[in-house]
C-alpha cells in the first residue's frame, strides 16, 4: 500500500507541477486556510492528547505554524530564483549559476510533544521547495494524528500530500521504502534507527533530536526576570519539550535567591496546587509518567538529595507537579538522559570555567541558555561550547524566529530547518557553469607537451 502511494507521488512529481512557483504559493495558502478553518478542532485534539492549556496550544502549535507559512509565502519567489555566482577568471568567458530544485518525494515523521506543529512546520519547507510529501504523525498523540490525516485528505490530493497513520511497524515499513529525504523529530535512540534504515537506500536525513540542554545562570542578573523566564521555559507543556532547560548550572552566590524566586514563579503561574491549574499540562501517557516517577523515587531514596518543591504525583491523571531538585549528582539516573518532564535539577558552580567544562564534557545539547549581563562571559560561553542554538537571558524563544536556523549537533541532531533553511533542507542546489563557444583555449587539452609551466603560472 505504501509503495503505491509513493509511486503516485513520484508520477505526480514528474509532471513538473510542483516546480511551478504559483502552485507552491497556492498550496501554502491552502495549508494556512486549513489551519484557520480547523483551529478549534486542533486545539481540542491537543487538549485530548496532552491536556495542553489553550494558550500554550495556540501559541506553540498554531500561531508559530501560521507565521512560518506567511514567512514562506512572502519570501518564496526570492528563494527560488537562480543565484549568480562568480566563475574563476581562468574560465572567462563563463557564467556560474546555482539552481534550487526540489528533491522529489519526502517523508516527514512527527513527534508527540507538539504533535501538530512538529509535523506541519517541516511540511511548509517541503511545499515551498516544490516536493511531494508523506506525513507520519506520532501515534502516541492519536487525536492529533487522526485530525492531521483528516485535514490533509480533505484539502490535498494524496498524489501530492498524504498522511499515513500507525505505530512502530508502520514507521518501519515506510522507512524500508525509497524516499528522497527523511525528516524526523524525536529522541536520539530512535534517530539512530532512522539513520541506519535510511542509509540502506542512501536517503539523506534531517534529525531533530534532543539532549540535556543546560541553563547557566551567572550572579550578574535580574533574578526576578531570570526566574520567570526559566520557569516558563522549563514547565511549558509540563517540561515535555526538547528545548526545555534540562538542568540549571547556577552560580553559588545567587543559587538560594534564584531557587526562592523560581518557587514564587511556580506559585504565580500555577497557584498553590498546580494539579488544579487550567494552565498546567499533563504527561502524555503511562510509559512516560512511570519513567519520570522512577526518577523521583530514585532521588527520594537517596538521603543526600533534596526536593525543594514539588514531587507530588497523581497516577490516574498522569500528573507530576513542577519539581525543583537541589544537590543532584551526575551519577543520579535523572542526569543520565534527557528528562523530558517537569523536573528541574540544580547544580551549583563557583567559577565560569567550571560551568563551561561541565557542558563540554557531556554530549552536545540541542539548546543552551545563559543568563548574564556579563558580555565577556556571553562571548566565552557562545564561543567555547558546542550546542544547536539557544538564548541569552531567555529560554526557548529562538525556536520561534524564522530567520534563525533550528537544529542540533552531534547527538542532538543532524541538519536544521525554519524559514529559508527549511527551503534549503528540502532542496538540491544544482550548480551550472556555462561557457560560450568563443575563445576555446587549447591549453587544457592533450597533447600536454610543454604546457605544464604555463598551467602552473595560470592556475597556481
């Protein structure tokens, strides 16, 4: 069945219709209208899957995608223009040009934590670049997956865009097929499997993964604002975001005050009992809930560990309270992998190099956040650490800037997207050097006798 859908899309792609710029713009406008028409249904699906607060869903899943579409529509004519390049003077007369061309039929595999946005945002780049696409939403967020399939089937022909639903076996069957590009958002362990399977067909991949993203907090800050921004970034969607601060590296001088301010922010955001707050999300399913609860059990079993606030759970609601933990160790289970939940460990440092060394001795994270007024420290951290992207004096918001490439490095991902970079990801840049028939110098042609010294002078 999958092979038939892919074949249909290859046949349609060969007609050349997707290469037409007006066609691409039209499809982007249709996609935008589809989102606007189904806004209420999208919000309902997200509520059913992740119990997302309405505002979080609207901002992170709808507004972000719509703005990305608008950005692509505004810029697509410029993106698709052939770009003139300089030809080597030795080849004069000659012209050099780079032509962006679509790849063909691409596969986009979404994630469950932001199930609408993380499936549709890459699609925008695929459409803008002129491809056909197959979407595989996360089966874990099944209400959103069903809705994406319904929307795509209603607004688009399956020979152009199609949605295939299913679990692990469906993904394996899809990955066994030949695509021109695979775009995957998810965990590092699954990313490795995707890359291995793609390699069998020499299919290029974009892997948007995760990791333990540090948040370094200097003592030269506005503590109240820093605490607010950290709290928001960490506990948005109950911490189920690949960009969420995974742990705090806090200067010893301000640790006590910062943690006190974070506690105040939690109360301000979610009230005395976050379980009753309409603004606090839930964990996606039993598996993820149990994984996070085991972290808490591991920490409470160790007398030297300290839960400052939170730690409460309600199993039948998949509720885990916003939790702040001090005095953690890198040997603790919670520090061995990405947390992906509402638990924030704290590690203190006394000098900047110590904090930088901690970051550098662990796998490269998807994001890094630094809070400091110290411009010298800002420069040092950016230059001396390796990570996908991040913010200075805020968290998460770099993701929402279409002008900034978003992607990981090393274990946190391969490739990037958003804005023009999404277009690049789903395009092949074909290089052409053009020469007229005049001035055909015979220097490069055999016989080569007595030509080497002149060639060295010209090309050396």
